[in-house]
């Protein structure tokens, strides 16, 4: 998740009216660490070079 610009905030268990499978393991909360989307790396490799 860190590579996506998120950081772990906390884990917790909730008392939900309708539990879903796996909810007994708890919930997690993440927050954005970067002000915007991370830039995508430039494509590389000989097969991606312009043909012509």
C-alpha cells in the first residue's frame, strides 16, 4: 500500500449489524501520504521505441 501512496493508520474491530466473512480478523484504515497521484514511470525497452 505504501507504493500506492498510502500509509497504515490503524487496525480495529467493529460491531457491525451484519458481519461479512473475514470481519472477525478486524478492519484496517489507510491514509493518503502524497498530495496527488504518484507519477507513472516512463516505459522502457526496445519493443516500446517508435517504429519508423
